[in-house]
C-alpha cells in the first residue's frame, strides 16, 4: 500500500470519526434539549400549580376578610339600632317620670290614688299589723285616708281592719328639688311592710312605672323595631 492509499484511508477514517462525533454530538444536543424542555415544562407546571394554589389561598383570605368585615358592619349596625332603641325607651321613661311628678299636684285625685294604693298594698300583704312609709309631704293626706282604706280592705278581704302604723322616723325620699337634681327622689305612693319587716310591698308611683315598663318593654321594642325597619 503506497502512501497515497494510506493517506486516502486515513482521510476516510477521519471523516467517519468526524461523522460519528457529529452524530453523537447531535444526539446529545437533541437529548439535552428534550431533557431541558421536559424539565422546563415540569418547572412551568409546578409554578402554575403554585400560582393557582396561591390564588386560591388569597381568594379565600379575601373572602374570609370580606365576611368578617360584613359581620362587623352588621354587628355595628345592630348595636347602633339597639342603642337608638335604648335611647328612645330611656327618653320615654324620663318623660313618664316627669309626668309622674305632677300627679301629686292634683290634690283630690292624688288623695284617692293614695287610698287605692294603701288598699292594694294591704290586699297584697294580708297582715294584721302593718308599717306604712310615705313621703313626709304626703303624711297628712295618708293620715286622712288611712281609716277609710283599712275599712275598705277589711270589707273586701272579709277580715278585721289591720293595725297600720305610719313610720314617722324614716320617710320616702322627697320630690326632686330641681329638674336637674341627681339626689334620690320619690314621685309619690307608699311602701308597706309586715311588722317584722320580712314582707315588703313597694307601691310607689316610681315602682309601678318600673313594673309597667318591664311588662311593656317587649311590645315597645317590637314597635320601635318595626319603625326602624320601615
């Protein structure tokens, strides 16, 4: 084999090796690109999943926050409405209290009212001996109607007239000295108790107003709620 043949054969081998190398490099490149694309796709899908999960999480957070804010606003509105109702009820009661203070100004009617309150108290107590407490300004009126009240009670209850003692050492609070007075006061009426003090019946105008308001409060609130709703 001469030099030309050797050179030719070497060139053929070189071309074959080069071709093999190029094909192998191309295979590696294609494989690497495929692996890269697969990994890129996996990363992309994982990121998409993470973003979707984050979106769902933040959407839930916004929904929860919206519900909390709505609940807080609703509660605040309810509290405001209840406060408005309380203000109206308190205003009504204050107005009624002011009117009660004028009851004792009508002497004839108040005298009859005191007698009726004493009879009612005796019926409630059903005691043979009773202690009566009134305002000092009402003492003379009470003294003037007491015998009639005891006789009326005895006739109604079909018992002997009770022994009623007016407490002259401790009186009920007086009427308020001024509209802005914060001292304890009493609008009128009586408080009666058994002689041993175990049974007490408070039959003042203020106590009766409190009882009436407690009984009527649900109805008052219902009417106020209807007006607020309208």
